[in-house]
């Protein structure tokens, strides 16, 4: 069972896109109370939903996704490589 924060107006601080402090504090509190995790609206993808699982066995039948390698030039990511195709792409 996941705590459901979808559609709750009082979660605005918890879902702040540039400040993770409130969300991390809530996650720490819920995990200490033996919560399995949370489901919440995406702050970066309008209409999207996210789940945060506190324990890996909460995901049934996981699928392996794509792998990416990122190159940091000291200021930003300027290149990434698709691990499957091994193609390298420049980030503009």
C-alpha cells in the first residue's frame, strides 16, 4: 500500500520542483512508520504520475530499461551515450 498524494492541495511544499527538503522529510517520516512508499503527481510532466518505493521488492516484475552514460565537462552534461546502440549524442 502506497500513501496517495495525488490531488491533495496541501502537498504543494512537498512537490516543490526546486526544493526537495519537504519531500525528503516526509519520505523519511513515512519510511520510519513502515510505509511502503508514495504515489504523487509529477512536477515535471503535467498529467503524469510517479511512485516512490521505499523498498525494492515493492516493484513486481520489473523490466530492465535502457542504459545511458553521461559525460560531465565540469559545468554541464555535454554528451551522452546510449548503452544499447553505443551511439554518442551531443547535448546542445
